[in-house]
C-alpha cells in the first residue's frame, strides 16, 4: 500500500497538468432573440447561406476598342444623278372612252384597226394635261397636244360567259366571248406648252 506522501505527490502532479472546470449551474437557459452568428464550421452556414464570390466586373463601353480606320485607301462613292423625268399625265379619249396615261406605262384599249405590232401611233384627243406646277384643261380638247404611243400587242380580253335561260320553255344558251383589245405603251406627251394653263391649287 502506497504511503500518503506518494499519493499526495501524485495528486499534485495531476492537478498541475489538468484543469477541472467548475460544475454547470442547473438554472433555466435564457432565450435570446438576437440573430445567431454563423461560425466557420457551422452546419447551418452550408444550408442557408452561399459562399460570397466577388462580383464579375461589368464591361464598360469604353473597354471595347474599335479598330482604327485605315486611311491609306479612300473609298469615293460617285452617285450618278440621272435626270428625273417630268411628272406629267394626260387624259386622252380612245374609242369613246377616257383613259389617264403616264409616260412609260402601258394601257389596254379596244382593238385599234389597221394597227400592227411596233407601230408608232399618235392620239390627238387630249382632254387634259397636268404637270407638277400647271394644269392644261381642254375646251373640249387641248389644242396641239398629242400623246405618242407604240403598239405592243394585239390580244383578247378574258372570257365572258353569256348564259341565257327561260323557265318552263326548255331554253338554255351558254356562249363565251372574248373581246379583242390592243396593248399600247405611252412614250411621251408633247405640244401642250402653247395652250393657256392654270396653276395647280393645293387642296
């Protein structure tokens, strides 16, 4: 059996190396409403918060550097200004019908007799000539005004069905008809300058 002096020395050695914490109090823990701080090794930190990453830098407009324009070769755009044709129109009578004609456009009229393809024709019954600044109104026609045209084609209109029927008489007639026509292209309007003109009034 160990002596009391040896036991005392052994206890003093243990007390030098170990520290004994005081006993915990059995009092009721206090409730704190403050937001708990999240530690580095806390399990709630991984579930509720995300790691903070540095924000990506926004690219400013000044950061885009445009390539310098080369001044060795200078591109010169030459615009060919073609002379604009005069804005003019006329109202001409062909075969008892009136047509509005423009230079450069084509027109379908009733069949012109003794007119072959590529023939140059002149229309003298000009009722009105209008330009951008003046209007020439005929009484009934504009004297010395002529419309020049060229014959492009001699053709036929679309078929028109003529159906006749009489009830209770056993009478039916189904007839198709295609009216002959002439396609002409207007080439110019001349001879109206000497006629007295009235200025156009904007409505």
